[in-house]
C-alpha cells in the first residue's frame, strides 16, 4: 500500500509539471466548459418562461442549479482515456508502460486526478460566474448534501472503470473514433447533461433506468442541486456499487484478453 | 474575378486529389456529420415536446436555423479555418515567404490555400435541412425574403471570414494563435439556437465579440420573415466595414512581417 502511495505521489508530480506547460489550454477549457451549461440553461429557462414560469417542476433558477451541478459532476468524473488508447496501441507506447511493476491504470488515474486538481480554480471561477449570471437556486437538504461526496467518488470510480474498459477496445479495432463519438453523444443525453432525465420520452427513461450512465452524472448532480428522497439515495448508491462491481469484472476480463492480443509495433 | 475563381477551383481540385487517397475518411465524415445532426435534432425534438415555440421560434423555423448553422459551419470548416490554421503555421515556420513571392494577391492565396473538402457534406446537410424545413412549413418564402437570405448569408460569411482573418493575422505578433481559433470554434456551437434566448451579456458576446449572431441568427431571421430593414442594412454595412478593416490590417501586418526562416 505504501508502495502504491509513493507511485501515486510521483505520478501526480509529473502530471502536474506536464500540464503546467499548457496554460493556454486552461483558458480554452474554461470557455468550453462554461458554454455547454450556459446554452442548456438558456434554452430550458426560455422554455420555462414561455410555459408560464415552470416546466416539469423546474423554474429558470432550478434549471440553472441543475446544469451547474451536472457541469461540476461531469468535470469531476470525466475521463479522456478512450481517445488516447488507439495511439498507445498503434505506436507501441504500451510496451514501456507494461514493463513497469504497477498496473498501467494507476498512472492514468493519477494523471486524471492531477488534471482535475489543476482545473479546480478554473471550475470554481466558472461555477461562481454561472451562478451569479443565471441566479441559480440550490435547494438540497443537509442530509442530501452529506451524501453528495461519496456519490461523486463512486461516480468517478464507475465512470473511470467503464471508460477504461471502453478504451481497451483499441486492442481489437484500429478505428475507434466513431465509437468514441457515439459514446460521447449517448453519455451526453443519457447521463443527464443536456436535460434532466425526467424530460426524456418515457421509453427512453426505461432504457436509462437499465444503463449505468445516470449514476455517473445525474445522480450526484441531483443530490447537489435539488436533493433526493432517502429511498432514491439508497437506490442510487446500490446501483452505483453494482455497476462498479460489474465494471471491474468486465475490465479485468477485457484487460487479460487484450494483453494477449497486443503485439508491440515499434516503440 | 475570373482568376480568383480559377484559383479556387485549382486549390479545390488539388484537395480532392489529395483526399481521394484516403477514402475511409469519407465514411468517417459521413458518420461524424450524421451524429452531429442527430444530436441537434434529438435535442430540438425534446425541447419542442415541452413548448410550441421557443421565444416565438416554431419547430420548423428552428429547423431553418439549424440548416443555416450547418451551412455556415460547413463553409467555415471547409475553407476558412483550414486556410487560417495553415497561415498561422506558415508564419511560425517562416514558410509564408514562399506565398508572398507568388504573383497573386497574398491574402487571397492564404485564404483558399487549404480546403477540407469532406466538410462539403455539412454544407449539403444544411441545404437539405433548409429545404426540409421549407416543405414542413408548407410555403415557399417570397422572392424578397430569398434575396434578403442570400445577402445576409453572404454578409455573415464575410463577417466570420474577416473576424477569423483578423485573429490569424495577429499571429504575426503572437506566436500561439491557433488556440484562439479553437475558442472561436467552440463559441460557434452557441449559434445552434437563436441568440435572443440568451441573457443580454451572452448575446452581446455572440454578436460583437464572436459574431455568431450575424452568421446564423440573422440569415435564419431573413428566411423566416422576421428581419427588419434596419437590421438588414446594418448587417450589410458591418460586413463591408469588417472586410475593409481586415484587409487594411492584413496589409499593415504584411509590412511588419520580416520572415522567420533563413
């Protein structure tokens, strides 16, 4: 365990030093990350105003709170591993990673954590600006707030596991870009980032109930913005745990099979 | 003028020849464009299941707007951005010298030097959407509306071109300008919706800082008969001024440019 902690400390240090080289990217990221919620809030607030101030239980400041919360949760749980794996496999970058005495997933987790730590001031600023600009009204109960952090951690673990498994597809396929793009769109809709899930048509809501995506974003976001009933919280945690276990199993299996397929080219 | 068109055609042909070597990218572009379109349509259909009109824009009118969004976005990504990205690269590497020594106008050459022809698909999708929206609406726009649409579309493209040229020209002084163009690209996404749904500060940004409003909302307004003569005149005037200003700035920058190579 102490060994793993040392590994993480070193990885974090390198990743932060690496990221500091790209400060201009921070500004770009700030605009990109703020624009999505700003557009969603504007669209749905307009709908609410057109329909007499409220739609499906949300008024403009409720929408603002919900979309700011999804932005925060998405920032905390988002990964970009599946964009990188195809290059890793193609250019033999995996070979040195495999020679290390720790599982390569740890380096990726550390890199993501480092990036998120660096972006914390940026996301804080964006949150504050959006909050003031759209008069967001957060109404969670203290109990709901207390469960937010564990839910967020589980959401990160779940999303990281699933997206790392998705990334492993690069062992079998050379063109993964289209799959990745489809995945991103599906997550955008079904995780609750474009609209609260209760706004989806009924058949799609049934589909989302059986998929892991809402537990990655919508669930923690609702805990933060509106709060949820005790029963909904319990269901949420259970679903997160179940999907996480399933995901870990899938990851182990795919990783073993993928490694057998991997033959280094160059590198 | 004929020389310009001939040059454009030559560059386009060269790009086709270059791209035909990678036919798989054609299919990838189709899938990418369709995913983009599907997302936009799905989102709109959900929004309009909760309201009949978004700030007065009905579903078919919003479809018109999306059509303009794809049409202009495709044009930007096909001609304007690739050329400007290459210009920034050329300034950094000093290879702009070769362009400057050619016997044609340098601004013209850098503007059409790189064409990403697969983005033509977005342009075609945009036109298909416009036709679809018109059929759905059930009536053709009058000749005056069509004329206003053509004029504002051209003006919007000119304003965006001038704006991006201005940003790219800044690379004569600041080396890392390609990031600025990325910011422009992500701001363009906000043009999927009529700018009047945004709060006033964001509307101001989208009108005067990044002129997305002129490129997408105004032509869509022209086609859906909500454009006033005043806005039309102002848009055309602004386009002329923007073109002139970016031209003067380019000339000024060229005189400043001293080459980075050798």
